[in-house]
């Protein structure tokens, strides 16, 4: 059995065993299609599941006795689970995907949980979902798609946020793709002499250039950001409320910083201005462990000085 299937079986098994309050080992094996040895091996891993400082009240407890098995959650799980609307919607979508399985029980725990989620999300949770990606002018999209299909070079007028400037670039358009709520173009940039990813809501105009191109013999990576080996790396300690950074940006390492909670991350930084914007957004929720710890405060002072100049007062100290 693959690791993913084994993990899926364990995730389904834990709430069922806990709710049954001491079912027979034979009944558990029959329901989940495993041997007693496989059951024991899977459930023994639960002893390692818990939260810092890993005291008995923060660990999941498993007890085998008299041919029966009990699973008792740690005290932590007694706290009410609070989800953001986005988290709840993602959980609802994943649950509905599971409900398409042949062995789905319409009266089971999953069905009841989905019903509660729908109620919590309010009216319309069971209706259609509209997704709006980053804006892209219709004429820009039409021109890029036509050029990609005909293998024609194009010239784009592109805004580079890191340098706050517009430039014109001749590119070979490989393909359009969407990720993270925005449209991107994978292309070869003749100015950079390398493959690049262009965000389409920063393209102001598209015109045909001279010449055709031959597509590469490899599939381009359809990801919004590819860090380079020489990019600066920065390590940050983030508070619990700043964990969204791990989901929103490509991080190279994630570790537990210690007893104060939160998370420690290492990111590749291609642009100092991007890091400044991130540090301003995070504020006191981030501490620089490795890297330029003056980046955020310096950007904040520049903004304060700009506001003070516009208001006619003295600059910030």
C-alpha cells in the first residue's frame, strides 16, 4: 500500500475508533481492510502525534486491551475548532470530493460534518462558486493566445514591480496558466536571454514582433516564481497569526522555532523591494533571524517621511 493510501486509511480510522469507544480489533480490521499487525503498526504512530511540549495532555492516547482498542484525543482537541471562511470553504470542497466515493455513507460522520459546515458558511454554500482571477485585458489575452498558437514572437510592454518601471521586451510566448488567483505567461525573454514568467495583469500592450520561434524540447515549469541559486535567503520567525506566509509564498524550509509558538521559515528573495513590502505587511509578527534585519524598519521610515513631507510636517526620526 502506498504511503498516501495508508495515511488516508489512518485518518479515516482514528475518528471512527474514537467515536466507537472501544471497538473490537477484529471489527476495525474488517471495516478498514487491514490485518491486526497492520492496525497495530498504524496506531502505534499516533503515540507520536501531539503538540509542544509533548506532555501527556497534548498527545493522542491509544490503548489496546482484551481484544479492543481505544483512541482518546489530547485535551487540545477539546477546544472548539475555529476556521476562517476560506478554510471552511476549502474543507467543504474537499469533503464533497470524498462524498463521490462508492462507500460514502450519506448518514455518516462526514455527511453530518459537511451539513454543519454548509450551515456555518451561510446561504449559498451549496450553490455555484465564482472564481475571479487577476485582471487581464481581453485584447491582451487574445493576442498572446494567438501568438502562442502560431509560434510568433511578440513584444510586450511590461511593468516590473521590483524596479517600479515599465519596459518593452521581445518574448517567445510558450503558454498561459493561472495560479494563486492570477494569470501568468511562461515565455523566453530575449532581453534576459532566459526563460521567464510574466504576470499578465502587468502587461499593458502586446504587438507582433518579427520572426517565429521553435518551442523548447522540455515542458516549461508552470509556476509563478522560481528562485535562482544566487538569490538572497532570509530566515524569519513568524507568529501564529503570520503562518499564512507558508501557504502564500514558496518557502525553502519550515521549522518549529521553539516554545513561543509560531514557525520559522527560510525564503528566497529576488527583490529587496518585495522583502520590504512583506516585512511592512508582517510588522511585529515577523523577526529576522538571518538576513537584513534593517529592511523592514528602513522601509517604514521612508513611508513615514513621505507622509510627513506631504503633510508639511518634519520628517520621521
